[in-house]
């Protein structure tokens, strides 16, 4: 029996080292060498201070900033440790009440016209850092007024922050809220 147990234990230990330690270290090293920013979480720094990630949304609430879509993480919005969808279906009264409250908040902030769907619906992860260009556009007047800027200047920032479909066909056009808000805070010449 020892003749059968010994090779099994040696192979288990060897493959544990190979697949549990060696392979992850190799992949980490390759990622660090080829794309260090992405391997480290696509972190965004301003004046050397970490302010966020390009991949995880933030809860901007000031009138001077573009607002993200609602977050389904709880109890804190955009809590990366609690990433999940809400699991509320389209017939859920709780979901309907939350969406109507979000739309009422946007209307109270002066947003007129059709409100895009992403303004009231959370993403699947609850952490999406992007909004649709349509949602960004309905916020232009509010942000421009709060900052005392011409709407055309804010509209130009939105246009500059809008990213198209991947390879021209995959996904939808989008605006990264953190990047757009950083562009708002950047000095103008």
C-alpha cells in the first residue's frame, strides 16, 4: 500500500506547487511585465494620491460632478467588497420604487426630457464606472450651471470622454464617470 500512497502524495505535492504557486506567479509576472497598470487594478492617481480605479465606479453626489448610474452594492454604494446585482426582477415593487425615486431625484436636479435607462438601473455587478453618452448629455446643463461654465465647454468634455464600441462592433458607447469628472477638475487654458 505504501508503494501506491507515496507516488500519489508526491504527485499531489508537485502539482500543488506547480498549479497553485508556480503558474499564478508566472501569470502575475507576465502581466506585470506586459501591462503593469491593468495588472495593478487600473488605478487612477491625482498629484500622487490614489483617487480610484478606471474599473470601479464611485458615488459622486455633488452638483458639480457627473453622477454615475445607481449601484446595487449595499449598504454602501460602489462597495467593491460587495459586488453583486440586486436580484430584483422587473415585477419587484422594491425595484420599481427605487427606480422611480432615482428618476424623481434626477428630475428634481433639473434634468428634462427622456431619462436614459442606465440613469435608473444598476449594472449587473453594481460597480460599473461607465454611463451612456445619453445619460452624460442630460447632466450637462446641471453640471455647467453648478460650475459656472458654458454648456458648450462641458459638452466638449463629454464628447472627449466618450468611448465607442470595441473594434467598432462590440458593446455600446460609454463614458467613464471618474475620467470625465477629472477632466472637469483639470485646469483650463
